[in-house]
């Protein structure tokens, strides 16, 4: 079954790994968020694309929550000794990814082409596609001014009060030919259990018009009143939304026809069905690495 997973952050990438364990080689395509990309020392860093590739390759550092297992930081430490700010931690193995990407971009390659080449270099049976070759960036309007994604998340550690989220370039960016073809050919498109505001929202700005509700399923990132990873709950509340699976369901209603609800929240299934969804209630925590959740979704289609 040809499956496309929309992923930004840990949850979506983990579910993608679950699908990869079930599907035949070539049947999985992941469309990754690029709105949290940034440049450091002249290198384009694409955290969600790279984290997805690393996870599918089995080298993602789950302990650190970014980068590759067993990485060292000698280059970063040397930069620090030279007086550079090193709040954004890039490991030596991770740096090699960024250097290769930069070299390809300098040779005229598209961002999509760099990602596909990295998939080959990491020997993946699946494809990871950036959501667009165009530049899209997330900015956070806070009590301390407007900050880029990495400034807010990494340097400031989410401390400044959040007033608004802006997706610069999201209204004009276009999907790549590879993304458009993958969505046309897909038997099912899965919106992963990532933050709907900053991980999935930018992707939907670009590819939303290409989705068909009957083939699209959205997975809740909220379980029992909590987000298993990241500040989803806090961000929803800061922007005046209720932090519940119901709110997530409302967000995805224009593009998804099936909603995956955690069994702990099964009491909300009736309200979500009343919106026009088909509801799947199951364990969404992915303690097994995502295979069981991927199987439950696949069996529904």
C-alpha cells in the first residue's frame, strides 16, 4: 500500500519508521516540514528532514532528541574556542550531512534533490521529501520580540510568552513535483502525531489543496490531556485554543476524513464522529516504535 506520512518532529518520524517496518521497499514516502530550517555557519540545517532520515536509518539519537547516536562535538567545541556562539548544537556526524547538502545546493541542486541523495547515502528503502523547494520559515511573536524557530526553541528554551505564530512564505510556497506525484499516487496519507501548529501546519499550507479527505487520516498528538513530546499543549493554550483531541480534529477537518484517537480518550469519539470523521480508537503511544499504530491505520484502509 503506497503510504505518505506528513511528519514534523518526533511523533511523525516515529510513526513513519513504523510504516517502513511494514511496507514493501518504495511504498513509503515521508513529506517533512522545512519551516524550522535555519542556516548556521553558511550551512542549511533542516532538522525535521534530517531527523526523519536518521530515524528511518536507525541512527537517530533518542536520548538527545536530535542528531545521530554516538556523535561527538569536536568541531562545535573548536568553534566555541574561536568565540562563536554554540547554543545550537551540531554534532560532527550531523555536520557531515549539512556539508553534503551545502555542496549540492552550491552545485545547483534543489532542496528535494539533496534530501533524496541523503536517503540513498543512508541506504533507506523509503523517500523523505521536503514539503517544498521554496523557503518557508516559522517565526514566534513573543514578549521579547519576534524569534526564529531555533532561537525560540533552542536558544530561549520556549521561555518568552508566546503571542502569535507566523509562517513566512507559507502562502506562496509550492509543492515540488515529487511531493505532488507522491500525494496523487498515495493509497493513504497519514498526518502524523506532531504539533498541529508548528510541525504539521506549515506542511498543510503547502500541500493542503492536494489532499483528498477520503484518503487522509490524522493522528492525535494529545493523549489523556498530555502531549507525549514537545510543547503542543502549552502552545495551543497560549494562542487561545483548547488543548484537546477535539481541537486537533477541528483543525484537520478540511483535509482529513479519518481521525485516530487514543483509546484513553475514546469518550470523545462520538463528538469527533459528529464532525464528519470516521474514528479509529487505539493505543497511539508507539511504545513499540510505531509498528502497531501503523498496522492499525493500514488495516483501516
